C-alpha cells in the first residue's frame, strides 16, 4: 500500500513508530506495513515500519505543512527529527553558535536557532532541480556543538573534536554558523579524515588575514590558518564574490600566490554564474571538496542580517547557481555562516540561509533526481 501524505505525526524511520489507527501517514513513495495489537477499540495501536523498496534503506522525512502546522513542534532544521549523534546518518545538520571571533557586529551566535526557526518553510522536494534528498540520504538535526562563549581557542578545540566524531561515522556535516572562525577547526577535522581538500568559498571577504589585533584566530583568518597547516589543496581552491575596500591596492595578492582562483564580485555582476561553475567543477575535479558560504556574499539588500556587510554583492539567484553548480562534486562538508538575526528583524536573512542549506543538501553525492 502506498500513501501520499503525512498525518498528525512525523515518522523518523529509525525503527518502528506508533500512531493511532486513524492517523494518515507519510510522504510519496513510502511503503507501509501495519500490525495491530491490543483488544480495546479505544486503545488500538498501529505499528508502522517504513522502507523504500529501491534502496532498502530507511529515511527521515519531515512532516508536510498540509497536515502539520509549521508553527508547531520543537524547531529543528527543516522539521527533521533530532538525533544526539551522527551514528547511522548519511548527512546531518549541526549548529555552531558562536560570534566570539566577530570583528564588527555581533549576533551570529543566534544564527543556528533562527535558521532552524525559518526552515519550517522548507518542503521535501526541490522543485527547481527535482532533487529528492529525503529519498536519498538518512539525514537529521544533531543539535549544536557545546561551545565556550568565553574562550575562542577552547571553542575551536571543542568544534574540532565534535567534527572528528561526526566524520568518523561517515556522516557529511551541513553546518549552521556562527561566525566564520568555525571553518578552521571544521577543516582540521575534515582534512584529518580526507587529507587536503578543495574549497569553494563564497564570501565578500577572503578571510586570509594573518594577525588581527594581535590574534591569529578569528573570523577574518580561518583560511590563512588552513593553508599554513596544509589542510587545503590550494590548486583546488576557488573564492567567489570577494569585494569591498581593502588595506592594500591588491587585497588578494596572497591568495593568488597560494594558487587560489579569486573571482571578485565585479566578474559576477549582471550575469549568470552557470558558466563560471562549469569552470569551477573542472578545476575541482573528483577529489574531496568543502563548500563554505558566508551569507555576506549576498548583497545586504537581500541579506542585511550579518556582521560585516559589503555593498554590491551577489544575488540570491547567483547564490543558488553556485550551489547547484556543485552537483557532481565530491562534497565532504558544507557550512553557511555569519547570519546575525539582530540585524534583520524580518527573518529574511535566516530564511535565505535555510534555503541555501537545503540546496547544499540537494547537491551532496548520491542524491536522487526525478
């Protein structure tokens, strides 16, 4: 029997779940088997086990807003089930709520919470690309790294250790920041598993400063530290959307000297980025690659809720073109950082971030497309 809609509950598909007999269940393409227990009609329960015949795997599928109000329930990314660990997951959303490394406007520590709240708008399928992530991967929200908001170096240690554990399970992390400092300890863990990786870095800023106010760790320095530690395959690093005033006539000279491809925002104005991403895919090749997307890559007209806004940025359409252009790459992790909710009371910046994270999930390896 195939049923096409959700009822009053989600099914997390990690094992049997119980619901009342009258409840409808689950989304397109999920085979249900039922077994009744108990004798009293008012206590009758239905055991439901769910599987997909094509793969034999069980999946987490978020509830449909056709049957479950978006405003109900505990906020998780995309209203997915919460899991305490990444065990058994192909991909996981994880929050890193810090802004201790921020150089200007604070508030990014509240980014993961607001992104989760706005993500209630997300649905199960990507109508633009026809990706079906929840028919492809076992994915859940595994909560936040327990950061130390008083000590940035200790926070980096905690992040690194948390991601070692996530990656050891074979799970691909989809990270909600937090300021961009978090990319450094995450990439330490990623490189420990995969070796030096390629990087697609979408940002208004290069984040390759050496020392800022006497400190080597902050949201303006993560990729300098990554290069120094050999975490990146520098010939497979692309930075897109860089712009703004600088401290020297050529603010990106060091980056190019390392072998990075630097795509300043002027190269992106008034055009589709589909051709650019074809070139990026050729440069990145089949090796492991990490995608790091700072929300301030977008013009502040679209994403004002961030700490270091720069005018004349990318459009959301171009952001989608960049992420969708990563399809077919060996993505081993992604992040979306620098959402600062206090600077956008509409929630639109976090809503944009939630959609970009969904798009990232849709281009992970082994995603099914209709």
